[in-house]
C-alpha cells in the first residue's frame, strides 16, 4: 500500500533501507572482510581482490534470496552461499576464503550499521538546513513581539523577545545533540565469528578485526556486541528525541495559529492546509 507514503515515509531514507541496499551492505562487509584478511596475512591479496570484485548486488536475485531466507532463517546464509558459488566459477581457491572467520550475524549487524550511518548523514544534512532556517527566522523576527507565555498573555517587557529567544532555542540542544553526538560511538563494527571469539582466525583474529574496522571506517568495539542491542537502542532513542523536539515546534505553531489567537501563520499554498468541509480553514 503506497497511498500514505508521502505522509509517513521519506524517500531518501527508504532508498537506504531498500532490499537491494541491504544486500549491498552485507556484500560491503564481505568485501571489506576479504581485504582486511589480506592485510593481516590470512589470505592471499589476489584472492581478496576476486572476492571484493564479486560483491555487487547486481549479480544477485533479491527475490530468490528472500525466498531462501524463509528457509534458512536469515538472508546472509543464502547470500554467502551464492557469493561463494559465483567466485568458485572464477577461482576455486578464492572461494575457500569467502566469509572466513565470520558468522551471519556479523554481516547482518555490520551491514545495518553501514545503513544507519548513511541514514544519519542524510538526517544531519536535513537538521543542518532546519537549524539554518530557524536562525534566519530568528534574525528576521528580532523585534517581533510575543503575546503569550504558557498560553497566557505575556508581560510587555517580554513581547520584544519572542521570536529571537524561542527560535534560537529550537536549533541548539535536542536536535543537534541527539542527531550527532550519539553516532560515532554507536557506529561500531560487529565481528565475532560463530561463537563471538574469532576462534576460526586463531591469533590473527584481533588484527583482522582492526583492519576490518578501518576498511569500513567504523569504531572498533572492545568485544563483539551482537547480543547487546544498546547501541541500536541509543540511536533509536536519539531519533525519538528529535521527533519530540520537532513535535514541540509543530504544536507551538498550531497553538499560535488557532483562530482565537492568530498571532502567526504558515504561508498559504495550493492544496495546503485546507478542509473538505470548512473552506475558511487554513490548517497548519
């Protein structure tokens, strides 16, 4: 159902979390893993190049992966099997090193983190535009008087300060802090292997993990974290704080724009803010 997409969805974010982009994120992990293992001397560099070159979503049938995931329990299992088959057609030796030392959860969690990083970059740009607009409005309405304080009439001395203080306060703590500050420490590599100890890579495990984090430009955790979901939760919480701040702005606008007050209004536009019954309405 697409009828409400423009109301409740955001195309820029939808593209990042599409089926194809999710598969590509998993493949990005596999390509980076091969390069990291070559850097650590675990696999030959030539084989790593073959693996990385095959990690392109165009070579995979996403619908088939979806059907196979219903049987295997996750997408990574059929994806890695297909990737191994593709590489084996070119070089059987290189195929032996696909996904070496990793587990499905490593690919899925790190793939999700790569998607979240892209999404947060988009939102950071949006918030930067928002804060710039608010700063411009604050400056433009430097002398605009305020008439309300906690829904009551404000004192005369407060009138002059309305927009300058209120708008300037919007683009500081909640949005900027929530959208940016949580990202670096939570955009973290997940790499632990089958039992979370990198045992399959023996003494080379830490070196491969470090090289992999560098390849993907992710933070290196002290231990594998896939059973600890606080990083994901913190990102979701930060976005929730942003939603709360935006909702506060929207509520202030609607309160000041109501008919009995009518102290501010949004610009009019074709098809914007109307009513199917009350033609005089200009719903914010």
